[in-house]
C-alpha cells in the first residue's frame, strides 16, 4: 500500500497483541502494536541516484564538535576526522549531504555556500579533503549546529528523507537551554538526528533530549578509536531509510481517551505529548523515517465502563503517510477491542507482550532514577532503584542491560533485586548504562 510517489517505499503491516477481555467496570485497555516494514529493496548495495527524475532521494548533514576540548587528547580529533570520512564513504550515490563544524557557532566545512552536495566519487573525495578544516577551537552551542543543518535541508524542499548525525564531547555550555529548545521545536518533524557522545564529559540527558525530539538515537562512544565503526553503522542505517514522516494514527470512539502511546522496541520513547489532532477523535503520533525494520508500540486507552456481555471497538490503529492538504495514505491498520466478561480467568489473563514491555519501560525508568539518585548522594534510593532494575532485567530477559548493571553494582540476588554498589565505578561504565537504559529486547513470541 506504499504511495506511488515513493517507489522504493516498504510494505507496512500492523499486528495487534492484547487481552481484549475486561472485568465488569474495568476501563483500561492495553495493546502492543507491532509495525513491520519490508520489501524496500535496500540490501546494502548501492542504490540508484533517486526515484524517477534523477534528483537526490535523501539528505544527510554531519555535525562535528570542534570545540577546544576535542583537542584533549589530540587523537580525539584525528579519530573524529577518520570517522567522518568513513561516514562519507558510506553515502549512497545521489544522496545530498554536507559537513558542519560546530563550536559556539556553526561553520560549513563542505560543500559551503549554503548548499548541499550530491554524493558521487568526486564529491566524496572532496569532502574528505575538506575534513582537514576540522580544527578544535572554541565553545559549544549545539543549537547553532542544528539550526544550520535545518537551513541546509531547506535548500532542497524536494527531499523528504532528512537526517542529521551529531557528535559532541562536552556539555552545551554556550547557549541557554531555551535557545536549544527553540531550535528543537522548529526542527522536530522536519528532520531526524542520531546523537553520539565521545568520552565521558558530556551529559546523557542533554543528548537524549535532542535525539528524542528528533526521533533519533543516542549512544556513547567511550573511546574515540571506536568512532569510525559507529559512524559507518549510523550512516548505513540512514541510507536504509526509504520513506519519511510516517505517523501512527489512533482513532477512539466517543468518551474513550488515549492515556499514552509509547514506542517500546527497539527503544523506549514516549510519544504521548507529540499527538497532532487530525480529525474527530483521531490523532497522529510521529514515528519518523522507515526502511526494512520492525518496531513495537504500547497503546493504552481508557474506555467507558460497560456491563458483562458488552463489547466495543476501543481504538483503530492506522499507519499513515500524511499528504499536503490534510489527506493521508493509509499504509496498514489494526483494531483494538474491549469485551466485558465475568469469566475471571479471561479477564485476569496477562498478555505476554503487554507484560514484557511494561517491564522494559519500568527497567529503563529504574536505571535512570537510580543513577540520578546516586549522583545526588542518595545511596539508599540508588541501591533500591538499581536493585529493581536488576530484577526486571533478569525477569524480562534483557541480558545486555543485566551485564551493564553488573559493571555498576554487585548482584547478590538477581531474582530479589538485592545489590551493592561497586567501588570505583568508572564514569564510562555509569554513562554507558544510562545511555543504553532505554534499549529493549523484543518479546519472544
């Protein structure tokens, strides 16, 4: 059901997992919505320059921190240049791109002149030559970097897949939080961005705020030597995207209310406050750009109470591609039901998918709250929260997070969540745990 104007767009499917049975008087309906996109034709091989017409089919702006701290140690900037070169080499022919140097202001490194280049062997080589201009000097004002990326994307209104890659090694010290928020408010929904922090002198919450607003990812590269592989992987993922601005549309009947909509796989991201009303009792929640991939969403609906034997459509979940003029292509659709029963076994049955992702969301919150308490000096609260995280990680089968927790706490009893903080925990281990806290594992179906 892909739009004919996006010939390489994948085919979307929507599957609903829920226990539709409610006890008499119950009002809350929970469902896991699995969205899968397949068949975009992207398999790692170079793709055509674009769809019919020969213009670029995507645009990428790489934003590199060039503040003075990037010279400590000097290998950091050298590794950054090599990583950026690796990302440029991963660009597909025909993709529009630019490189921006970020300090307390933003500077075009390539191609310059307020434009985007179009990737081919000549422009890739020229861009890698221009990386010699990346010199560490100055402060950090990330909003200016994002604002320049936005202006560059605006030079090509014909391109809908717009993606940024942002690297920093420090805190956003040279602009006010409100200034950054103004830029994010304007950029949200216009382009996506993946953020990476190198070393341990940056703030996880700050980069997560940016990546969350721009529907991207955030991660730590503790050692600069690991940047090239990470940049190469980020650019490859960006090259896989084939359709942009897809939204999850939730329609509810009269007197029903959407309590929340959260992405729960591959990472936890609360979309509830990003709703855009699109008609009577319907609203869109942004999901960003898609290639061949699958994501899970937790939708919670509050419905009017009803008597035993009653049933209703609690929500209609549609994946849509909005068009100008208020219309939208419906890519796929699923239904959420509510049936009231006096059968205790049916109404108390816990859906495996809902239970799993509820635990994954609690796991992420426990880690973030525990580390925040530890930074504030509240060891008892920190121990309790990270103990709960250990128990949830074990219970939900999130072995990766369990191993990261073991670098911060000694696990006495995983099932009970009994832990002790380890002595001399490295900043890298603590930040890695916090950064990756929102990453989830898929439920075993």
